[in-house]
C-alpha cells in the first residue's frame, strides 16, 4: 500500500482501465443470453429474422466489447508502466544516496534484483489489478447474477462449488506465500555470482578458476530452481482440482437443467447459457487464484523495495556553509574509525593531522595501516566514529555533501571507466569543458601520448569498464578527469601504482606546475613516489607515527626507515 502513491499521478488512466473493462465484461455476459435466444426462438422456433437480427446485435456488441478491451489494455499499460518507471527512478536515487556501508549490506546483486525483477513483479500486479482482476471479479459476480436469473436452482451448484474452490485455493496460497521471499533471495545470490564473475572475469581466467566459478554458479542456480519448484509443485495441484470441481459443477447444471427442461420450466438455450455462465464463474475463481499468486509474489517484492526506500542514508547533509576565507585545508582532530563489520576493532586510532592549502602531502604505511580509510573520511564516503574531520575549517558532517565533494577530486587505485568515448570519460571532471581543456588535462596526466595514437583520438570508444585499456592507461585517464575538475583538493589513492617511475616523475612534475595552490594528498606504497612531497604522514596500524620530510623521517621515524630499507633492498639500492 505504501507504493500506491506512485500510481496517483496516473489516476485518470487507472480509472479508465477498469471502466473500459466494465464494458467488455458487460458484452461477454450478454452473449450467452443472446445465444440462448437464437437457439430457443430462432433455431428451434424457425425464425430466421430473429437469428439475423440477434446475430447482428451480437456482432455489434462484440466490436464494442473489443474496443473496450483494447482501451482497458492501453490505459492499464500506461498506468502500470509509468508507475514502474517512477518507482524505479526513486529506488535508483535512493541507492545512489546510500553510503558504501549500506550498499555493501544489501549487496550489488540484491540491489540489481530489486531494481529489475522486483519492480517488474509489482508493475505486473498493478497491470493485473487494473485489468485482469477487474474482469475476473466482474465476470464472477455478473455470472452468478445472470445464472440465477435463468433459474434459482442453479444457486445450489454455486453454493456447493465455490466454497470448495475458495478454501482449497486459500490453503495452498498460504503454504506457497513464504516461498516467494525465498525465491527472491536465491535470485539475489545468482545475480551476485554473475556480477562478480563478469566484473572479475580477468582474474577468473588468470587463475584458471572457470570450473570452480561454474560450479558456484550452478550451485546458486540449482538452489533457485529448487525454490521455484517448491512453489510450482504446490501451485500445480491447484489447477487440476479447480478443473475437477468445474467439470462436476457442469454435470450438475446439465442434470438440473435436464430436470427443468422435462418439467418445461427451462429451454435448451437457457441450459446452454447456464453452462457458459458457470464456466465463466469458476474460471473467474481460477484466474483469481492466479491473482493471489501475483499478489504473494509482488508482496514479497514490495517488502524488498520498501526496505530500500525506507533506509535512511547514514551520510546526511548539514546546514553550514564553507568559510570562503579558508580553502584547500584538511584537518583531522583526534579521529578514530572502524568499519561496522570489524565489530569495534579500530582501523584508525586517535589521529590528528593538519594539511595546509597548496601542500603536497603523502600518506605512507604498510598494507592495512589505514591509509585509504583515512582519506575516505575527507569526502565522507564514511564518517569518523570519534573526533572531527574538517575541510576549509568546517566539520564535514555539518555541510552539504555535494558542496563538499565539489571541492575534492579523487583518483582511485582501481580506475572506474564507463562505456563511451575517451573525451566523455575525462569530462566526468567537468561536463562543460571544451576540447582544448580535455586535451590539456590529458597532457598533464601523461595520457595524451597514447590517446592521440588511438584510431579516433579522443573520440575513440572505450569498452565497458575500460577493458580495452591497460592498467596504467586507465589510471592516467582517471587522473585526467580529476585534473579537469580543478578542485581545491585532489586525493591520489595509490593511483600511480601501474605507472613506471619515469612516467610517474613526469606526471608529478606537471601536476605541481599546473595545480599550483591545489592541495595534493597522495597515498602510495613506494617511497620513490612520494619522497619529494612537502611532508609524508606515516601510519602504523591506524596511528600516526611520523609526519615530516623524507630526510627528517629517515632520522626520526623507525617505521619509515624500515620501509625505506626494505624497498632499497628490493630495488638494488636505487630509490
């Protein structure tokens, strides 16, 4: 019921659909009556004029009924499709507003299922309710009325048949209903496995794990099939039982009609009409059983959709404005942070650090020391558990998230590119940038040298997720769009790891020249990549153990000296 608001803008179509269906049902209910007149008064009474006139009347009614049916289909289609479109937009917007923590909780496969399969199930129910359900209910009620007008004795047949069908139907649906939620979860698992294997195809092939992943997919797929079969086995019993009741009821109508015909209380055509009406009544019940299946399935889907819509984003906008007198500064004050799944184990502990405007600062540490977690707090991908993170002197929790992120450019180690041209991907930094600005940013990022050699240059198409490019090329394009954005702060999260030292040196040199006054924060594994930075912040198990120039850290910071010595050995003494 919470989702019904998405149908309100299309109330006119939602009203016209059942009204049109009313016309079609009225025609269908009149047809058996007219046919009985043709049989009793036309054929048996040998009245050709009556046969022709009644036949023409039936033809005109069929044309009218057909038009009403087409109208009902069109109106319900517009209403249901518009409903699903608006709902899908809102769910997608909600997903985009969730934090990384919340999307991880739902899982990517589950969110894809909710945005596709679940919303489609609800849309089909809306269409069914506006058209098929209205038809079935009207046919059921209208058929009973028309049948009783022929002979009240037929009410005994209805009185006996209907309770049997309804009770049996409700028992089966009650048993089947819980399995629809199970089916949805199994489908989530299948989608998750597919998503992981499509995005990680290179790793799967590199480690020759195709058979293992095929078995994992097959396991998830079999479980989905078994869940579906459980529902289908229950529902498979329903149709034969309903048909059995229908056929017994038809025999009963023929028997009662035969007795009435012998007593000359009914005519043959009326008995034929009664059989037709009974068939439509009980078929209406059968179709309503299908409706209840759709309701059960859609109910499970609606719960999953509402779960997303009712999830309040952890990251919320604040009301403060930035201090325009201070730009490009970042301050960590006694910051502690842990991921929800780590159950309180701190990733960052009581860390304080001031980063000045225009400073070129690096963050260095062993794997798992908290480097990426620290910089993820600046654009509020996550929020600090304790302490404060300030940008331009304002707590990031107190400002508008979009305004905060507009100030920041981020280049991740895993470069995310999108289907489109090279220029389109660079323009993520600034969609209004002209061709010269795009080329200039690519030159700074050392990307122009390979882009200009591509068949169509900056108009060359990039395969999905940049599959047609090397790791270093993807990183340089990602750097290009960050440079094009011209933010106050740029964060490089180990984003030059795929570059050789020569290319990296050229990149660093041009970045400093082109982005003078921009605060640069670089996360790196190699000391060679950051030793020329103004300062290097050294992390060890989430704690800041040193922050100074390369030369001073060699003298004062044991952790930094250990990293330096280990890398000196690995590079043969060259650094």
